[in-house]
């Protein structure tokens, strides 16, 4: 008799991803942990099997229902791959034992790439840290988890798979916000949806020092540098549209939640590139004020509720999935990422048990660009190393050159590695 599988609804943020994801817009992001010793593949596979079973929200396959996609328990074993140099490529589930995440290794580096329908950066990080912990302990390392990592033998809770978006829903009237088109970065696209990556390693304490000197947060400093680099690298005399920087916001900092599924809103910083300001200090003043205005909890919740409201619409709920797919793809094709110029995300400072930290060098975090927003930048910090990852779908490097010039002008030294991004 076949085992009765458990199933889960996709959370509100996840519902769009299976509909619109494709080879050029993969909606896959990567978290990597770099150990101090080469990875033992057989032990990593054991750790992967055990950890995946523990994380119910990841141990799933995606299925088509009559009205919506849904997740169903996956009874297969997750696969482990050696890296091939391709970053955050579109994930073909059938060839991955139906799993919606991809686990890879290369020398000392362990990387897991997640389809965004599964989880956000916070939920993904919990899995990666748990996998790294399980690997190290299976390899004979004695580590006290100190309550900072989820052990593979720890009992799962309902709260970990809760859809927090539904809890925020209300029927109050929400003012409509008019969205405007964004300036788009143009360039020569790599073939085969190649994502070129440059990782820059900088001192976290130095970045904090520089941010403090401008009286801004580290996030505001990086956003200001991105805007200035866009401005200095642009070859347009007059900009028709605003530069719009898309920034996800972890809602767990506002609501007590341990969900490992998606629970984020977003803000956009809108900047007119036609302005005369050409100094970082001027732009940072603007960014600081904009972030204060944009990080409004009511507005961020309203944007979530607006999405939930579409899902709750009785007519839409009763519309067959096949029709929903056609309609959603049509709308997304017309709007989609045309509202953004540049995507950025900061996973923050990773805290691990002391005995575990001793075996880890650093982390990296890579989001994925697309045809509308062909460049992106993401950040993660561990100990005193901040990893800045520049991801590009186009060959031109004007933006990156200007960004690192700004970094150097602030006396922030960086060590750089890349994945052979001049290859066509």
C-alpha cells in the first residue's frame, strides 16, 4: 500500500513563482558556506539525507492542483552535485528527484540553491546552517549547538511551516499605490542565461566604521554606493525613468515568528539619476531619508495584504489553475520586474556556535538577476568578513568598475574572486 503523503499549500508569496519562473528568470538564490577543510562527499550526502527529512518545508515536490499549485511530501532522496560553474540556473525539478533545491560542493565550498517558492533567505539559512552542523558532527567534530542551529534529530513544529501572510490579512480598505516604470540597465546578454559572479571580501568592522562616519546604516551605505555607481556608469544624457532599487525586508524583525517559509515584504528606493548630485554624501542623505519613509510597517503590511486579497478573491479562487497561469503570465509579462532597476538583498550577520565557527572560513549569498534587471548585488557577513556578491547577466562591467572605485575611495580594501565571467 502506497504511503499517504503530507501536503502543504504554497504561501502567498510563493504562488507566483511556479507560474512565471523560466530559464531567464529562475527565481533561484544561493547560500554557500566555505569550510576550512575539503568536503568529504560521502559524509555530506549522509548529512543531506538526514537534514532534508527534518525540514518539512523543503522535503517536498510541487504538484498541480485544480485551482493552485501545492507542495506534497517528497519520498525520494535529495541529490548532491559537484559544481559546474553555473550559478542559480533554472531548476528542472524532475531531474533533481523532484526537489526544489539543489545542493552542490566544490573543494571546501558547500552551496545550496533554493527555488524561491520554498522559502526566503532566513528560512534557507536555517537549513544551510543545520546541514553544515550535521556534516561536521558526522565527521567527528564535537559541537555544542548552543541553541543557534536546528539539529537534524530535533522535533519539527507546526510554527515552522506556518503561512504568516494569512495571519496579517484584514478586510480594511487599503489605499492604492501607483507604481511607475523603472530605468533599465542595458547591455550585451550572455548566452544560455549565464550568471557572472564576482565576490568581494571586505572587513565588516571597516564597513561599519565608514557607515558610522556618514551617520547611516551599512545597508544605507551599500544602497548609496549602488546608486552612485549607477549614476557614474550611465551613458545616458537624460533619464526617462527613475532608478528603483528593490530591497526585501525580513518581517520576522517586526513579528515574533519562527516560520521557515517566505515571510518578507519589500521597499523601493526611487532616485532621479538626472539630479546633479555626484557625491556619495549627498546621495546617502537622500537614501537615509527615503529608508526612514519606506520602512513603514503599515505600508509594508498593506503590500502583503494586497497580495493576499487577490488570493482570497472568490472568483479568482474558483478559476481553474490553467486559466490562472495564462492570466498571471500575461500580467507579469507586461509589468513584472519592469518596476525595478536593480535588486539587492542583505542576509545579515550569521551567528554560529563557537565550536562550529572554528571550522568555517566565510559565507556567500547570491540572488539572481533577470532580463529586466540584469544586475544584482547581495551581502552576507560572518565574523569580520562581509561578502559582497555582484551578479550580472550582461557582459558590460561599467557598473562594477564604478562601484569598486567608490569602495576603494572609502579605504575599504577588498579581495576579489570571480567565476570566469568574461567567457562567452
